[in-house]
C-alpha cells in the first residue's frame, strides 16, 4: 500500500507517518515545502519518501499524485492556527481551500480510485449552545473564525466532489488533539513550554494565559492518527465523522494538570493579547457514529498526554 500525507513534517503528519510505518507493508510519502521544518521526522527520515510540492500549485500537485500513485491520501496540510487566521484571513482561506481543490482536481483527472481523508475541525461548529452538547455531525455549523470558515469550505468541497464526481472522500471533524511536537503557539503546548522555561530559570515564574473558561474535548494525537487511518479503511465515501473523547475539560483544568507536574511556584497571569476577538466556549464530541463503525476509542489519558508534552519541551529548552 502507498499512502500520501500532505504536511508530513507537521505535528499530526509526523505521528501518522510513524503509525503507518508501524503497521508494516506501507510505503509512506509526504509533501513538504522548501521551508518545512524537518525535525519532526528526523527519526524516520530514511523510511519515508519526501516530495517537494507546494499544494497551491495545481501542476505540482498533479505531478506528485502521478508519481506516487497513492492508495490513501491523508490531507493534513493547512494554515491551522486560529489566531493567525484573524491577522491573515485571506491567506488562511486561500491556502486551505485551494490546496484541497488542487488535490481533488488531480484525483478527478486520474484514472485510479484513491481514498482521501480531509481533516476538518471541531472549530467548524463554532457557536454551540448547551442544549446541543454533545455535538453530533448533524449540528449546525456556525464558524467563529476565518480558520473555521476555511475548514467548513474544505468539508463541503470534499462532499461536493464525492456527489458530483464519485470521489472517495471521507471527512473527519477532529476535536482538540494534543501531545509531543505540538507547535508552541497552541494552548497546551504553549503552557508546557512556558513551564519548562520557568524551570530552567530563563523566564520569570509567571505563566501568561488567555481565556481559561473555554471547555474542550481533548484526545491524544497518537490515538487520533489511528482514528484517521480507520476513517479511510472503514469510512463510507462522502460521509463525515466526529472524532473526540466525549469529555469536556476547561483550559484552566489543563493548566492545573500541567502545573501539578512542576515543583516551581508559578503565578498565573491573564494578558489581553492572548484573548481572541470571538472565542468558541464549548466543544464536546458525540463520536458514536465513528465508534460504532470502526470500534475506535481513545486509550491515552489526558494526564499522560500533558506530561509527555511537558517532557518534550523540557528536553528542548
């Protein structure tokens, strides 16, 4: 089997590549750009095939697919940081939509059935009311950021290309997934990095935070990539699946767990620049549809995820 992972050097892409290799009998290909950071895949660099391909270039995408001839495509590459979508909305929309469009068009032109997983986001649901919890796939989409709007567009494009052209597209709406290698701009990893810096004495014992009241559904990335694999192995074409733990945790609770792993006396300070113009206050998954189909369930507890994330930063600070 040949698989193509767009954004293989990223947080999720690198973990997915490792999981695919662990299964055996899988040739792993991945797209990168000239400025991609390669450290996430250093340990498996000699086991994966890296292709320089800017997904915004339709001819490059077509050549990539013709070269690889993949059975599965996991489309993970995106501008995925919500705050950046506020400062660069046009870039976020253009990058996330056009990259996927180029992949779907290349698939449509090839005389070969390829399965593609389009990695959506729980951010698509946006404004969620208490009586809508836990969130089913049928819940209204009320996106609250340019990033979320771009993911809705990706979601709908995958559906449209299945209905219009019969492409084997599977859409996943993953809720928060965390773990080692998470970018330092994301909340759990940012907290962990700040704690590691405080422990090493290069930062004052104050951790800067934004909105701590938001509630999220957290899953370990190493469980999430198994779900992604199952989505293409067992998922129905054209369908959409929520993937999450089904448990709500506040950002404050996440911070308290991380602080419990440190012996330092650390002050918590809220700063205005870490607040968003509009925040999603509540996201909790109903993953019954996906679990019933695949038998998947998260196995790694949140405490283990956060401890591993903190240790990841302790090794790098």
